[in-house]
C-alpha cells in the first residue's frame, strides 16, 4: 500500500506543479498587455510602468515564476483589484458556501444515483431500468444553468403559493441574518488572531453554524434556500453515477461467483447487497471523484443563477470586472483541490481494492 | 470448451481452409459488411435512431435558417414602422415563441442559434481531434521522453475541472466566439490524445505492423494505412459524444459572458441576457435552454448508439 501511495503521489505532484505552471503561463503565453488588461484600456504609460514594477513584470520570466511560486507556497495569491484585498481572504470568505453547496449536491447525487443504478440493474430492461436510463440521458444533457432557472420558476412562481414553495435566490431570506455561533455562545474574538479567523471561517458554514448554535428558524430557512441549487448542481453527477452503477453492477452480476452465490440459494437482494454491490461500487468511487470537477465548474453557474455569494459568483464577477488576480488565484485553488481530491480518491480506491495497487 | 479440443480443432481447420480460398474481392466485401452490420445494429436501437433524427433535424434547421426563420433574428420589430408589437410579447400566432427584451422574434433567434451552435460544436471537436490525435500518435509512436512529456501535459489539462479551465482560457483570450472554440478544444484534447496513443501502442505490437515497418513503410504510411483505421471507431464515438459536451460548455461560456456577444443569436448568451426576467417573462428563458438541451441530448443519444453499433464488445 505504501509503495502504491508513493507512486500515486509521485504522479500527482508533477500534475500539481504543471497546474501552477499553466496558471502562471496562461496570461503570458497569450500575450496582450497585462497592464491594460488589468488597469483598463486607458491606463497611461506611467501607471503601466509602475504596474510592471509593482508586479515584477520587468523581470525575466523565470525570475517571475520563482517569485510567483514562492508567493503561492506562502499562501499569497496576490491582491484583488476590485476588492483591494488579498485574493486568499476573498477565497476563504466565499469557500464555506461553495463547500456546503458542492457537498450537499454530491451527497444527493450519491444518495439517489446509486440506488437508481442498482434498481435499474436489478430489474434490467424493466420500466425502472428504462426510466433510469431516460433520466440519465436527459441528466447528462442538461445545461444546469437552465435547469436551475426552471426549478426556481417552478418552485418560486408556479408553486409559489403552495406548501411546496421554495425560495429561488440567496442564502437566507431578507431580514434573517444568523449570528455567528461564537457570538451566540458569548465568546469574544480578536480580529487578528488565528483562532479568531478560524472561528469566523467556520461560522460561515451556514448549516453548521445555525445547527450548533441552535438557531432553528435560521437553520430551516438556510436549508430551504439550499434545496434548489443543490438539486440543480447534483443532476449531472447523479445521472453519471446512476449510469455507472448500473453498468458496473450488470457487469458483476454476470460473473461466475454471483451465480455461485445464487446457486447456494441466496436471494437476489442478498446476492446484490452482500456479493455484487461491493465489487460493483469500486469503479463508481472513481467516477464520484471525477464528478467533483463537474461540481466545481457547475458551482460557478449554479451560484450565479441563485445569487449565492460563493467562489463561483466571485469568479463570475471577476470575469465581468476583469479582476485578473481573482480569476488566476481561484483557478489555481480550484484545480489544486481537484487534483488533491482525485489523489485521495485513488488512494482510497487502492486501499479498498488490492488489485489496483498491483497494476 | 477445452474438453472438446479435438472437435474444435477440426472446425478451426475447416474454417481456415475456407478462408484460404477467399479471393481479395470477397475480403473487400467482408470489410464493407462490417459497416453494414454496424448499420444494422445501429438502426435496431431506438434511442440511437432518435439521436440521429434529432441531429439531422437540427442540421436541416441550421442549413435552411434564412428560409424557415419567420423574421430577421437581429431586427428589433417594435422599431419597424406600423408594427403593433411590444418588447417581451408573450408567444402568439404571429410570434410562436414571443419577443425578447429587444423586441426580436425569439423563434427566429433560436433557429439562427442552431446555425451557430452546431458548426461550433463540430469545429471544436474537429480541432480537438486533429491536435489531440496528433499528440497521441506522436507520443505513442516515438515513446520515450517525448511520450512522457506530451502525456504529462495532457494530465495537467485533466488536472483542471473542464469548465474552470475553459473559463480561464476564454477569459485570457478575450470575449469572442472563436476563443470559445479554442478554450473548449484545449480542455477536451486529452481524451483524443489518450485514445490515439492507446491505439498506436496496441497496434505497434502486432506482427503485420512490424512486417510493414521491416518492408520500409514510412511512419506517415503506417499512420495512414495501419493505425488510423484502427483508431477510427473510438474517435468517431468519442467525437460524437464530444460534440454534445462541446455545445454544452460553449453555451455555458456564452452564458457567463465569455462567448458570443449580443446581438448574436446564441442560445447561452440569449439566456444570459434574459434570465433575471424569469419570474415575469418565463418564455424568454424556457425556449433557449430547451434548444440547448435537445441538441445536446441528440448528440449524446447518437454517440451512445454509434458506440453500441461500432464496438459490440462494449455492449452489456
């Protein structure tokens, strides 16, 4: 296992390094004038000179890269032009919302996708199977920004006066602002301390915050606001997971050891649960890891539709205002997260299935 | 089967002798019947045929847009003299899908949108296949450090969530439809490179390839006559599915304001312009999105059907 882990980490590190190089080189390879791209087309020669000096653009590219690399390793992603604050600060302010959204979408996708796939394989070629595959086909073809809009129209306008009504935008209803849990508990935190920063960061996880501080009305409201974005974001991963579970389980159900289990007299549900599913789910685990990419990309679209102040909307706004440091820093952060999560998924895969380690 | 070894050998022997008598004409017929068989398999599957119908219909719509579109997609109809229409008019018999915020006929815009999205999706995939397959072929054929470097570069691209990398590239290149083409083509390169490399690697080991190499066939000839025909099936299947993904990503980029710019009739950008009005004017949001979904669905179904038909080994 250790040899496998080292080998897998050994392939992830160059990719991670390559990601940094790519994000660093992207604006430089493409050319154009970074100064006017950042400061606007009407920037004067003097301000461009100052801009180049301030950002080290007058130095050789290799030198620039070393500086960039060093800054990143120290957690310095530059400064946002629009907010005039460190990119890292904006990132950590926005991260909790996106994390909550992505995690709940992933959980929903797994919780529905796997049972759907199992049912489709169990009753192969039945109406259940046909319906699952129809859902999967439509699901992977869905522009989720449009699905999100349709959902909010359906639940906020068409069903707006029924008990099924759900809020279409925002994280909480207007006028409802949950207190940070540490304030509820009467803790005073200093602005600059690391512990204070950590508590503030944790308190931005809305569900976690309202739950542990027993702000029930806010918790309910927060959960209601999370439903539609979660459903929209989970659709594609759910379709992919259902499809993968189905084909993988069908594959395993055709194998000899499954027939042996059935021949011993085990009933179909038991054969699936005890024998087939364990093997069938292994490729599904890999697919789930890869779905994180769809979730992170989809978060940009989903948050925009539902006016949620997460990483995605920050990126969207940054595109609009041409806030380059945010685009660069966020891209790097999202890509590194993706690489690291897929590494972890592969490691767990190798842990669960010894055959993988030997390949 | 091993228990019936002798019998099996006899059958094999007969088959071999029959094979030996076949003329090259019959072999040619064999090759075409592979495609005929694939066609038969394809048309037996309803979903694949449905995909083909959707895609062909869209292609016809795109080709005949100037004829079938009832109005000019750019013209603001409330400025036409003597017109009695207003901005955001709901669907009516005059304007089947209503008018948008600039009083343009939405049906015409959606029809013209096909003229943009379809060729865009196809060109993205063609560019990605041309570059990706070349990279894969070079990596697989020459091997060694070149292989390592090229495929590591592909890994780096795959290290990004596709849409996020496409956003970054399109952002740096600037808002324009051709930059969407580049951005989406780049993020989808690796899959074609991998398929091509795998085909090259598997075919390099086969005796008849070693034989033609020994006979002095040039790398280009090897690629054309030996490797490409073998890689064609997976490239066709991946490419068709790739068009679906490319159209979806291109629409997402346009929705984010990175692609087609107004007043170009592009589905994603139409949504971006009107989506805040969904509560009051839902028709402005429903139809452009529906157009995207149906198009993507069509290519996905067609791709799945082709995969089932061309590569029976993948059948469940």
